[in-house]
C-alpha cells in the first residue's frame, strides 16, 4: 500500500471511529501503535516508559477523536499528543537527574574528588532534545518540514533553522 492509500485508509478509519465504530478504532491503534512507540523510544531510550507514554496518549486520542475536525490530520494530531507526553516525561527525568547530579557532586566535593561526567556521547546524543526531535521526524519518519511544524506547533522557519543547526552540530561532533 502506498503512502497516499495509507493516508486515505487512516482518514476513513478516523471517520468511522468518530461515528462510534470500535473496530475502526482498533485498526487505527494497530496501524499506529508501533510507530508511536518507536518515536517515543527514540526520544526516551526507555522502552517501558515509551509503552506507558503511548498508552496514555491512546487514552487521550480515543477521548478526543470525535473532536478532530480534519481526519486527514490524524497522524499529525496523534504525534503531537505523543510528543507532548514525551516532553513532559523528559522534563520530569531532567529534574530528577539534576537533583541526583547535585547530590553526587556534593558527596564527591565533600570527599575532595572532582566530579566525573563520563565518556563523550555519540554526536546525536549531544544535541538538544528539540533538535533530536526534528532529526527523528525528518529522517526516520520522513515527515515534511510543514508536517513537523504542525506536530510541534512551531513555524516552518523554526523547523528549518533547528534542522540546519542540528546537521551542523552533528558534522562538527563527528569531525572533532
């Protein structure tokens, strides 16, 4: 099935799901669940958290599907919901990591040791999450700049800029 046929099928499934057809809703979940978990995993590097985040996202998707005005925008809408869940999850983890680092540094400092920040990470892991996200959508999910802007709710120009800067940083890190 080509990309256009997939979009049409998704649109039909959304329309039927909006009319209360549970079988169509099940088919939507089957068609999109792995893709959404894959996206989450790329962002979180935590499979269990990814599964949980997507499950929470499906609850929101199912609850809100009747209010989706343009069924053709389902995939963008679904990814936006998942993306927002991922961002919240990442923020929580960052708060936890910062607190842990502060405790470890305080212990190391009190013991007279310099903190060890570990080995240099791979180039992409060095990127800010916003740039990693755009690279993932653009290269792994083959979304257009416009689609990415809709998912992330930012201007196309911002997407272009972040993509450009992400590419430049990856080149720099690989050549370093």
